[in-house]
C-alpha cells in the first residue's frame, strides 16, 4: 500500500512540538523528494521483514539518535542501535509493517504505521500502531522519535 500525505498533516505541529521543537542547527533544512523518502522507508521495512540486521542498520547515520517509548535515555550511535536490533530480532519474528501516512516538511518526515511481530519464545503475535518523526540527512536517518503504547508489546 502506498502511503498518503494528508493523513498526518493535521498532527504534524503537535509531534514537532512534542519532540522538542524543530532544531536545524545540526541538520540544515533540505527539501526531501517524496520518492526518496518512500524508497528509504520501503528499504527499511523490507530489511526488517527479512530480519536483515545489516541492511536495516545501514539506513541510519553513524551519529544517529533514536528515542523510544519506555526508555528513559535515547539510543545514540549506529553501533548501540545495532545491538538493540540484534536483541529485538532474537526475541521477535517480524510479521508485517504497514505505513499508513507520510508527511514531509523540509528534512523531517512524520509517519503513521502499524507493525506486527511474533514473540519467538511464545509464538504470541502482537500488533502496535504508532507514529514517528525523523530527520533525514544524505539519504540516511539521523534522528527518530516514536510514539506508541509500550503495553502493546507485552509478551
């Protein structure tokens, strides 16, 4: 399913405000092409669904930072994120990942999505819906912040 633009446009300002506002000092604003963003997100989804950790992590900048629900501190650096991805892949088999909406503003992308995975130890499938805001630089994800209910991932 091809993501559409207008689904998240009405909440873009709220997410930008919740993420601490727009700071372009380290990532100068650029005009991303929609086709490039869709391609990046499609490659990310394909790598995740294939449990291809190397391909997945390669889509992130070395100096990336990700903020995830349930974690007090962000994860900084591609190496630290690769460790989390390896742990996640060991615990959960990817089932599906659908992007519902994408909104692009300069170098920022807001996405609404639904992900399903199956816990390897119990075969229990879980589905969670969320939103994210990210910054893209030179075709790689530099910052990412997700919003979803951590209770959805209870084994």
